[in-house]
């Protein structure tokens, strides 16, 4: 999962980036509403975590512009003012969920996962594709009940594909989610990891298909 975090409180932003990335969630962090609006137009994300009190453009304006462009990105609002009237107004403006400060990291993670599942029409919390199952607590894949031995990068690529199983992901989308901390990685590196994963999945009932012009998709069958 790759999210945009729009939060101007630097202590909170730094902590959230480290904690969420440790949990396997890629985070792009901006501290200004104008930067958030620009990032939302230029890059692909799975969810937006939006603080209301941003400089430049406040959170209400960022949300309004997002929905005016008909971008249906799942959006979770961070707010210190958890009033009923504000929640109703934000829901009407296109917000999907709320989290009042201060909050527990585990709750933020769970809400993000639930938002993304609902946005894709998938309510079941287990990350799986046929006999391939990801254990989020252990950060491991199993295939037909057997632990799948993967390098950290292989695991990250497979997890990205599993999160959108059945849907194509381009090389760039995979690159941004797996190698966001390394600007020197070439898109062709994705081909190398997909080739390795195909070997590991061969004959298992799960495969990575290439959809011309669209990218790679993880499929069962």
C-alpha cells in the first residue's frame, strides 16, 4: 500500500512515516496543502491521510479539489476537533473516515486497510490470492500451506501485487511502492523480481500475468 500523508506537525509526521513504513506501508509525506494537491494530481496512491489544519490549502480545500477532479481515492481525516457537525460536513464533502488526535497507530493501520479493501469491493481482511496467503503479523507468505522463502524485495513486490490481485499494476506503480527510498532504481528492476517470483510460483495455482500496455497482475487459477 502506498499512501499520501498530508500533515504539518513535523513530530507526528516523522513518527507516522517511520511507524507505517515499518508496517510495510509506503508513505509520501507533505506538510502543505498545495503540495498535497499537486502530489494527488501527479502520483498514484492507495489512500490519503489528511490533516485539516494545513498551511497553503487547508484540508477542507484539498478534499474539495480532490473530489471535484472525480478522484475517488479513499481519504481518512485526522482531526483534533471531533465534533458531529464537522464529521457530517466532511462526509458530505467526500471524506471516507475520521480519526481524532491523539490516536493509536494500530487503529490508523486497521482503518487504512479497511478503507482500501472497501474501495476495491473486498471486505475480507485476509490478504490472499488462491493458495497464496500473506501473514501480516509475521510478514511472510505461505503457498499451499508452506512458507515461501523470499528476499525482502521479492516479498515487497509480491505483497504489492497481492494487495491488488486481479488488477494490473504498471512497472512505475510497483517501483513507487517498493523502491520509494531509492531514486536510483531503474524500472527494469521490476522485471527481474517478477521473473524470480514467477519461478517460485510456477505450478502452484497462482501466476503473474503480463497485460500488454497495462503491467503485471497476480491471478489464481
